[in-house]
């Protein structure tokens, strides 16, 4: 590394021994990074083809207000998503406020009183507990007479097929599969594994709806769950598919009748997809989706870099440094609240926005413990941007994700490590090995 780059790392608070340790790890990952670049190239071309196929034009970026009738940009973008994800239809709207909202919308739109929702992958992400009614909440599915059951995972974090077979019954209407680990230490699931699970479920009850929570997984592989039998895939635009440019929004892509139900639930029966003005965000939505494959590639490199850094230092990491990648999240088990807090403070200090702010744990809505979040982002809460968070409870794991560019993801990890060294949680001597 040339001296000018070393000097600017020094200005950013990275000491020479920390930088040299990181550079050794980076050098070992060069061949693996080439594979990530190939995946990004394929997905970039896939998105480009979808845009060309649907004749995206300058007119798609025009401002639309009011009812939003005949909003060409909105309607064309939904066709682009459907093409890229190989589905019959898609709903891509700024009126969908976040990933949890998109999931709640898809569930409420396609379940009716007396139906049962099944999770064959154990407990879902914390914020869905109140949506479902696992934790009582106003307006939950449980309040509308929709029952829920879950099948716990095996010790290795994978599916208990005999128990799933037993759980499926005449009331089972929809099966929800969470691709990413969330605040758990189980594996994130490959598209291939998700396809196997969907095929098993459909072999027992062919008419069951299989929905995949695709958050954090888009463009990490060359295929999506919709390519292996998912009836709906759901995600947030301030995660992977927004490419860091989408200021808000969510998507649901899948079978046409199911997406139509979602549209009626989002707006109103009788109106559906016809209303909902795009309010000037279309250029950001299109450009973010176009950039998403390369942005996701940077985030994956950052996750693998983090895994190898912290594994080398003796911390538990999930996935480990050599495992294949199926989402952008990297869990690091730091073992103490102090470790989690120091890590997150390092990520915050590496941010382009609010780098001077000190994150602290707080009682965040939708969670059952205090949570610390570090995210100095251009878009509030955008977890495709460099961020880290974690609940302050055992095993005191921090969840790192994002990085719009590889150099920024790299700096964030080095800064988190430097913070742990400065706090005495990691020995400076350990960096010499």
C-alpha cells in the first residue's frame, strides 16, 4: 500500500499494526473476491436486460402526484422488478415504509380468519412477532383470527422435515421462510436450500402459498427464491435492491393473484395498483436498482472480510470465514455488552454522516431488549449502507452489514477493530500473528 493511502488511514484513526493486519487478510481473500465480482456482473446484466426489455425511458422519471393514475414510471418499474425476479407481477411502492411493513402487507393481504400461518424455520425476526401476534399487539394477525405455528430448527440450524410434515394441516394457508438469520445465530439459507424446502412443502400441500422474506439476500447469488418455487418474495428498498439510493419503499414480487391482493390491501378494494403516486422518487428507485448488484457485491466483500478478521482473532463468527454467502449479514459473537458497544461505536466513527455521534443501546420499538444501532447513513436506517447493530442480550452478538463501496466497508471493519483494541477488548499483540 502506498504511503499516501497509509497516511489517510492514519488520519481516520487506524493505527499501522491494525492496517497491516487487515491488509494481510485482504490479500488472502483476493481469489474469493473475484468470484463475488462475477456474481455482480451476472446480476448487473440481468437487471440491465430487465430495464431494456421493459423500455425504461426518461419519461419514467417524471414527477407524479395526486391519485397517481397512469404513473408510467411506477408501472414500468414494477414490470422491471417482475422481469428481473422472474415473477408474474410486482408491487414496488414508496407507500411501503419498510421491510416489516412489506411482510405484514403480504401476510394480511393473503390470509383470512381461520387460516393458519406456518414458519418452518423457527421464530421469525423480532419485529414480526407483533405482526403475527406472538407478542400481543394492536391489529395483529391473531386479532383477526389467524393462527400461527412454528417448527423449530434442528441443532445444525436446518429444517426438521418430519416435524414440518406433521405441522402442515388443512388450515395451513401460507408458509413464511426467512432467508436471513436476523438476530439469531443460525445459518442464512441459500436459494438452493430454500427451493428444497418449498418443494417439500408443496409435495404435502400443493396449494399452500410459500412466501420468502428476502431481506438482505437480493443479488447475493445469481438466483432468487422466486426462481425455485417461491410464490412471493418480499423485501425493503433501503436494503439491497435500493442500491443505497432509494429513500424509502418496499417490494413484493410473485404470483399475479397474490400481488393483486397485496395492492388491494395497500390502497383500497377496487383501487389496487391503479393509485399511489410516486412523488418524484422514481429516478432514485430505478438508479438504485441498477446499481444494486455492484453495491451488494461490496457489502458481501465487507462481510467476508469481517468474518476472516474476527475469526482470526478467536471470536465466533456466523457464517465462518470460508462458508458460502447467502445474505449480506455477518454475525460476530463478542461475548460481552462492552464488546458489542465498542464494535458499533467503531462502525459509527467510520460513517460519512454523523461520524461524531456515539451510539448507545436503547429500547427500540418492536424488540424485546435494548438494541444498539450504528448507522451514519444518507438514508435513515438504510442497512445496505455501512451499519452494525445488535440486541444487548446473550450471546452478545453484533450484526454487521452493508457498505455502498468496498473501500468504505473495509474502513468500517478496520475502525471497529481499532476501537476494540483501544478499549482493551482485543490485544494489540494478537494483530502481530
